[in-house]
C-alpha cells in the first residue's frame, strides 16, 4: 500500500490535516469520535485510481489542531465546507463513519447543492441508543477519569497485557484495535478536552441527543447507502432500518459479523460496495 503524506491548511487560524489523492469525481471521507484519517488509509489506495479522495482529520482529532471552541455537528460540517472551498471542489460523495455520519447528514442539510451521494457507516444521529462508554463521557468528573485512563502508566500496562495475550495467539479485532488507538491519542489535555467537547455535543447521559430524523423527511431526494456491522456494540444496527422509510432512494448493506468498523473489518468488500454504489448513480 502506498503511503500518502497528509497536507495541512489553515482554516480560521487553525491547522487542519488532510489527504488529497487521485483525480475524478470527489469522495470525502469523515471519521468518527476518537478516529483519524488513518482509518480510511486503505480506502485511499483502493479508490484514488479513478476518484479524487479527500480524507481530513477533524479539528480535535489526529494531526489537526485541537482548539477551544465549537465541536458541534454544524461546526464540523462548516469546516468540511471550508476545506472543499479551499481545494476548489464544488460537489462530493460524502462517506461518514459514526460521528462522521452525523456530520455528513448535517453537511447535506446545510449545503444540499454540494452533495452528490450520501454514505453512512455505523452512523450516529439515527436513534437514541449508544454505548455506555460514550454516555459516561458526559458525566461530571469525566475529564479527571479520562486523564487517569489515558495516562502513560495505565496505557503501558494495558499494552503489556496485550503483548502477553498475543503471545498465546490472541488477536484483537478491528473494533478493539481502532478504539485502543483512539484512547492512546488522548494523552494530552488538549486532545481530552476536544474529545469531551465533541462527545457532549451529540450525546447526553441518556444517549444520543441529536436526531437527523427531524431533517430527513424535509431533505431533497438523494442516493443514500447505509453500511452497518451486524455485531455493532457502539450503535445498534437496527438504526439503519429506521432511515429506509424516510429516504426512499436508500440502500442498506449489512456486514454480517462485523462490529462498529465494517470498513476496517472487511475493507475489500467495503471498497467494492462503495464503488458499485457510485457507479450505479452516475450523478457526476
């Protein structure tokens, strides 16, 4: 797999890191909470021979800046709009995972004329239910708890346990690996503050606090692909079905046995499904 070095641009006084590779119709990939552009790296390699692929680190994540400020869905969507403006890109296929799915839907709600197609992967914003781990980030004292969990001594101890387990043949699945990398990135105060602000913008103690259903019925018809893992323990897969009635031009792909990261569990199938979806709807 070819390694593509990220670029940076300054938006509103803060550095945003992104990958821009290939040429053709544009696909913008948006990662989720605790994610980064690295979770899409294999798809850049699979897509950029005939598509232009844009893969940013959201503010507060990865190599992008982690400023104080607004981490709402609308703020993230506006940042994506500003990045596209900077790159001179008018229209895109949006691919959003988890929180990124919520951002993709908000982007479509705010800037419908700029979206060709919508791909929602294990998406937030389609129901109240969400894993207790993310709900606990909204509780008082979460910042202090997180600073202990993400501290070097705790992380190194867990890593040592993992190495011991791997010697006896245990291999972590895609979900565990991705979540571990996410928590490992929270070893500084700015990253933890951004994580809590992002989480609290979309989740409260009872679950997801933002619903796209209010907007879906009013939205313009758009070709939509929903991908979910049947064993998603972060957001239940049945949320996918709740959209079908509201978006008539909607296709659902269930990845049997996959968890919250179906694009990491089965990247070849994901790339194939995505390519077929774009080819079947030759909007651009």
